[in-house]
């Protein structure tokens, strides 16, 4: 039975209301005529409902009393009122009462007003409880949550969102675009995922590699999704974005990827040593042979000269010199093989994420096959079926790691021995949608059905404890995903497994044609060339190559080169090594910009491939030509000629 407190300053009316309520089955322990007494009664004996006259004698009227009761005790209030002025009614509405009863009223009107008020209050209590439950839940979960209305104005953000964005409750009422600022890896603004969710009435996920610029201007990497908030009628009420800070996870993945990459290199170490030692053997042997033969040829020419020019002796020396030329040619071919191997290893071993660029998949696959040849060769034959495919946008080092990992996995699945009976087929094709598809199929035992769904999960492995971390395929999945592709595995028929990778085509503005390096024309221009390199042998061979066609000056320190310019020397081309002791190529470049700006664009940097982070950033920031060691004589001559032909007249 609900207890009702009647607050009415007219005693006769209060008594009539009390008797009516009792007839209707309510309890009315007492009535009171002032607001102050009503507050004390509610505090001492909380009723289920208060019937409050708006006009009360004393310092406090019924509206003030109702507001205090609502705020302090959360007891529903129904106003008892006669015809009041507009201002009083406005004040009464502001207290959000549960009902009005216009005097005089019937028992039926009284019961209806009370029951409606009690029902409404019960609903409010349930809604408030549920809101507190949801609010507490959202504030307690580990992900950040921001909710907005249909105009993308923030209505809620939990504690994690406050911590990640740097915004507190002052964000309420602000546009989402002001608080939740997303950028891509190039720093360009990313459209709001909530806007897309509201527009399409569907959940939307952010693309990989999305950053969040927090209130302080610092950037963190986030992973998130946005969904519309829709009522039971399908009306969009707003949106919610749920996100998490994945900065540490990305750093961990990068470290793990480097570890896996180095592990792959360790697996290939024997094969790489074999691949390098073979060409080095005939490089050094041919050079030794040529050195000895040159000594003999010189002695032979001297004897021929002393003997009055014996034609048979001269012919023998010419034949010997021709043999030496062939030996040196073989030595050059061997050195080129070593250069390519080192280049491939350098690309694979790079631990930092490289910029995406349009890549030719067949070339990356061929490099991976060469790098794994020794590890795979005693288990299976590798057959390439490389059909035409579009270029794909990816990090070359990461993509190379994917193919190396999949080739090694295929070889491990096949097992040792019987290489002639087993095969790994690597094929490429273009599907109907224009995507590039790479398939790696092995003749091994296949993948257990229970393993297939877990294959790309981090730390999942079927290997014994200590034999692997279970991260190789997870990292492959991440690298392919970052490139916008997909990777999947299935069993082949009648046996074996297939790993299939699909890449969208790279967006290339226009096809470009790469021509072979041009040779200097007979009427080549002659110029002044400065070579700055701390390795005497490197500087000396560059001087030999360019000295016949140009005036060449050699310096072994940046300070020495700078001193020449300070004395008024001028050069058409400056070959400058990046990493040098004392004054590096970077230091020399900075000095040229400050004191000799006309020489800045004449610099061509030579690099050995082992850089500090500072040097990497520097080379990425300048537009000057860069030559990777080792280089060919033809390339050096062509670079100088191109610079001389492209220089402004009168320079």
C-alpha cells in the first residue's frame, strides 16, 4: 500500500483529500500545511508520493518544496493547483513534476493522477538504473568510447577516451571533428568514421595505419570502428566510435618482425655464404690471374721491343692480353652477382617500415627464390609460373619477407630428402577484378582441418616448444594487410597446401619506360669533377674512370673539399660519400647550402648502404641523385654527362 503525503495549507481541503485517499486504498499517515514541515516529514518518513499544493503560506512555496524533495529524496510529486498565472506554471514545469491535479477533482481523477505518477517514476528509476549500468560499463571497459548525436556532437566519452585524446568532460557538446582528429601515415586528415556510419547506417572500420592527433598535438596509432545508434523504428539517433591505442602493439610487431626477419636470414645464412663464396672465388682468382698475366705480358712486350719487334712475340702477348680481358670480364660478372645478393639481403634485413611504392611482383618473388635456394633446394624443386600481373603498392622489404617466409614454410612442410620428387610452384596471375594473385603451392602433406582457422593467429604454432614462436604467418598476414591485400590458405588436391595472396593494383598515374644507362657520346662535354670519399681505393677507381674525360680532383675529407671551395674553386659535379669521419657528407651539404648554394644541386651522394637513422632521414629529405656502391663505370660517366648537359648556360 502506497503512502501519500498531502501538503495543503487549507485544513478542510487537506482533510477531504486524506479521506478520499484512504477510500481509494492509500495510506495517509499525516498531512501538513507548510513546505518546511513537508521537507522534515519526507526526511523522517519517506512517502511513495507527495501531493503538493503550489500556493503555500510561509517563506517557501510548493514549487520550491517540490524541487527540494525531488533533488534530495527522489520522491515523485503531483501538484495540486487552481488556475494559476503563466509565470507560476512555467516555474512549476521547470521542476519536472509527475502530474497536475486541478482543483476541484474527483476520486477517479485523483487515483488516475497518482497511478500515472507512480508508474512514470518507476520507469524513470529503471531507466536511470540502466543508464548508470551502461555508463559504468562503458567507463570501465578497456577501449575508448565516444558517443555523438546525429549531428556528430559529442554526448559521452569514457575515461579511456579522455586519457587517450587528452580531452576531459569539456569535450561534451563539442563537434567530434574537433576532438577526434584522425590522419593517415602521410599526415593527411582522414574522414570521420562516424559520418560514414551515420550516412550508411552500418558499422565502419578504420583502414590500417591510422593515427590519432591528441589534444597536445602528439600522434598515436589507433584501431577503431564506428557504428550508428538506431532506435527500434530504424531512426538514427547518433553514432558511437570505439577505439584503442595500438602504438605499443605496432612497436612490438615491428620488433618481432625484425626478429623474424633476422631468423629467416639465419636460416638462409649457409645458402647465402654459398652464393657469395662461389662468385668471390672466381673474382679473386681471376684478379690474381690477371695481375700475374699482366706482369708476364709487360715482360713479353719489353723482350719484343729489345729484340727489334718480334711479331710472333707481340702476337703471343696480344693473345695473352685478350685472355686477361676475358678473365677480368668474368671477375666483373662475379662481383655483380655479389652486389645483387647483398642488395637483396639489405632489402630483406631492413627492420624499419619503408615507404610503399609500385612494385613488380615477379622481381620480388625471384629475389626471394634466390635467397632461399640453398634452404629449399635439398627438399624440393622450385618452379616459377609467373604470368602478367599489375604492379602493387607495398614495402619491398616486407613483401620480400612474406615470400621468403612462405617458401621456407613450404620447404619445412615437405621435409628433408627426395628433393627430386617434390615441388613448390610459385605462380602469378590477374583475376577478373584486376587484382594481382600470387599462389605458392607445395607437394607436402597439407594442413590439418583443425589448424586452418588458426593458421594466422599470433603465437599459434604446431612446432615443438622452443622450435618456433608462431609469429611468422601472423606477421605475413599483417604485412599483406598493410598493403591492402589478403592472404589465405587451403589444402590442395590431391595433397599439399596452397597459400594465396591477393593485392589490389597500385595506382600508377602513367606507365614509365626505363631506358638503359646511356654512354657518353663522342662529343661529350668536359667538366670539373670533385670526388669526396674517405676510402682511398674507392676515390682512386672513380678518378680512373672519369679522369680521361674530365678534370678530376679528389678529397678524402669534407673539410678538405670545403676548403677548396672557400679558395674559389668551382666544380660542375661533386660526388660525395654520405658517411665519413669528422666532416660527413651531410655536414658538407649543410655548409654548401649556407655558403655556396650554387653547388648544392651539383652534389651526387654515394652510399655504401649502412646508415644511421639520421643519414636515412637525410637522404630521404634531399632531391639530389644518389648512387649505391658498388656502381659501374658506365653509370658514373652517364651521371656526369647528364649533369653537364642539363646545367644552365653560363653556369
